C-alpha cells in the first residue's frame, strides 16, 4: 500500500487533502492508499457538529486555535505536534455500509501499534482506543460509493493542558449511558512508554506493512496536489473553519 507521509503548516489544508486522497482513491486510482501526518495546533470536529457543541469556542479564540470541520462524522478532537494522524482510504469496489466493521479495522490498527510498543489497549465506545482508562486514540469514518475512509488520532506528547481548555466533555452523554467516561479522559502515550513521535511513526509503518502486505512511502503526487488545492479553495476556505 502507498503511504503518503506529508503534512502542511495549514491545518485546514491538511483536512482538505484528506478528502482529496479518499476521492482519488475510490474514483481514479481504484486502489487503497494511506497517510501519516501531523497537524499544527487545531481542533477538528465532525461535519455535522455545531461549532461550539464540543469546543470551548471562547478559549479557542483566546488561544488562537482554529476550529475546523472535517468531511467525516464524529466529535471534537485536539491536534498539535504531539499527536499523530493515521488515515486509510480503502477501495472496495462497492458501497461498504458496515460502519462497525470499519471502526474495527481502524481501532485494530492502533491496538497493534500499541502492542508493538508494549502496551495493552482495548476499545470502548466503538471507536476509542483506551490504555489504563485513558483514551489515547479516536477514529472517525466516511462511506462512499466504491470505498470507505477512516482516520485516527494517536496522542503521543500532546499539550494536555490546552486540550482540556479547548475540548468540552459531554458529561451528559456519560450520565445517559451513551458513552463511557474514557471518551472524555484523554491521555498521552508518554504517560506509559518512552517513545518519540518519530518512534511511533516508524512503529505504525511496520504494523501497516504486516497488515497490508507492503508499504511504499511517498509524498503527495501532482494529481493529489492539484485536486487537494481545488478542494481547499472551493470547499474548505471560509466554510469549514470557525470565524467566531
């Protein structure tokens, strides 16, 4: 599997290129492709979420942290240079509607990475990966004709103080029994293991090679850059970012 290892300084552009990679994978390449990337400080929310539903928007303004909508669903996640994002665009040749199975793939990949690092992890709330009660990873997904897409966070050494200032825990959901407390109890891998961001990326690549048969690292192709920039300009700029 091709694995794109490239990030931009603009978090909105990083999100736009996620969608570009998925669309090209299922409509043009007709083959699967993955990406490992790191986002500057930002809060990323699901496409249907209200801007301030799970984010302290006043804190985001104070700290100059952009709030950005992604094309997948789900809640709010915090990104910074201590967090790794792992994305997989799967070409299936048909509409694959089993969301539970998609999340099972996403979480299994992360759990295998953590196992390689000597950590015992488990899944809660369908798409959260938990170590000793702390959520270290969350995933979101999208389903389209001919393929599906998932991307996961992996907190390594993120700024937990700022994360808690920005992300609004939905305790009402915990009290109603919709999700476990772990969903709103984030933790870094650095709490449990001595591994840098680069160490974890190398581990992800080894696990991907085992799961997908081969790994071919590359940067974005010219076609991906052209389409990604088009999506960025025409869809994301001004519409997918919170302006207060």
